[in-house]
C-alpha cells in the first residue's frame, strides 16, 4: 500500500504525461506481469521564444574601397533622344566664313576724302562738295536720282570744291558719286547729304514719309455707293472712282468734263429703287458716261456731300506717288500708286 500511495503521490506531483505512464505501470504490476520500465527523468517543457532574425547587411571588408553610387540625372521634358523636326533635320550653321575683301590695286587712284560743308540741307538750298584724290589728273562727280541713276555730271580737278543747288522737289537725301580713274583702275565713293523735310502732313499720325508738297486745301464732293465711293477734288478738277469689289484697278481718275451750261444734272428717265440714289452733276456725269464706273460702283447709298478738305501726296523711291485725301466722315483715304488699291488709314475721330 505504501508503494501505491507513493505512485499516487508521484502522479499527483508529476506532469500529466508522466502520471499516465506511471498509472499504466502500476496497472500492469497489479496484474502480476513483470515489466522492465526505463527510468524517466521529468523535465520542464521548454518555452517557445519567437526570434526576429535581422536581414543580413553587406559589411565591407577591412580593406574595401568605398564606391560612389552614380547619381541618376533628373528626368526632364527634354530627356532622351531629341525629337525629329517636322521640317526635317535641323541644319547646323556653318562656321562664319571670312568676308571677301576687295583687293585694292596699288596702281589705282586713291580718294582721300569726299565730303560737304553741311550735315543736312533743306530742299532748294545750296551745298558745297569738297574732295581730294591722289594718282589721277582728273575726276568726275555724278548726281544720283532717287532710283540711283546717274543723271548729272561735272568734270572736275583731282582736288577742289563745287557748289551745287538742290531742287525744291528733292526729298530724303541728295546723293553724289566721286569717280576717278578708268577701267580696272577706277575708284569711286558715294556721298549722301540728308535733306530736311520742309512740309508737314495735314493729318496725324503721318505715314512716315516726307510729303512732296504742302497740303492742298480744296472743296470736295463725296458720295458713297453700293460698292465703293466717288470723290471730286475741285483744286485738281478731277473725279476719283474708288472701288471695293476686289477687282483691279482699285481706283480710276477722270478729268472733269462736266459743263452745267450744256450737260444735264441727272438722267430724268431713270428712277432708282427706294433707298438708293442716282449721282448728280459732276459725279453723275462720270457715272453715266462710264459703264465700268456704273457697273462696278452700283447706285448711291446717300446723296452727295460737299465739304472743305485737303489733298497731299508723297513719292516713293521708285518715283511712284501715293495720294492722301480727307474724307467727309473724318477719315483719310490713301490712294496707292498706279490705281492698284485704296484704303482708309486714319479712323474717324470719336
């Protein structure tokens, strides 16, 4: 009984698995069987511990040389290959080439100076030219027109001065050429003398050119039509038909042939539709007598209007002349050279 009590005590104090094993041994021994039982030494069940294993990191060797990590260039909108131009490959400009310099023949005459006594001159005034040359026995001075054509000449000594009168009609510059030598041994020099503009425009802002003459005050008659307008400038005794149908010529000028003593003011048998008008007198005489004017302009949109205005002109370098006429509505009409076109260049005042 003491043995049984001891086993019970061990069963109570031992862990559950050991207790079950002792109980089985006890049952077997109670049945009289001899069983060799190996001795078990109870030990505590180990506690499971969660271990965090750090990620392995590369440790440089003792003698390792640190390597610089290359820095990636920032990505921009222009990164990568350049886009191909829609107009083909871009031409790389060639390096500047040296400017060809004319080789002066050492045997050619030389111009030491060619100048005038004034920096600028007024049209119609006198100016004096001065020059000096070497290696020649004579010289020639040419005067150039606005197109660069030599239209006047003076045979002069190799050194000296010459007084020349400018014309009242000269504009912009007075240009001269001094020429010495002949053939391949010729030497020339151009002299440009600025000319002051003597006249002002009758309107602002001005076109930037120097007018050919002062403004011409004149009574004017103007009438607007379905496809343009007509103007009569009494100071020039001319009638201008201005078309806006986009067909050339853009304007035509007629000499006034109307005589109120023998010509009717209007065509009495013609009755225009309501709201439209038949031109009268000077304008009506041209309108009735020209199929081109009548067909291109159509009928008048209002009766003619008489007012005091101005006309002025300006010549281009090629000699062509533009006309500027004040209109009844306060605008300025520009009639381009050769009747090519016309336009309004100054808006009416508000």
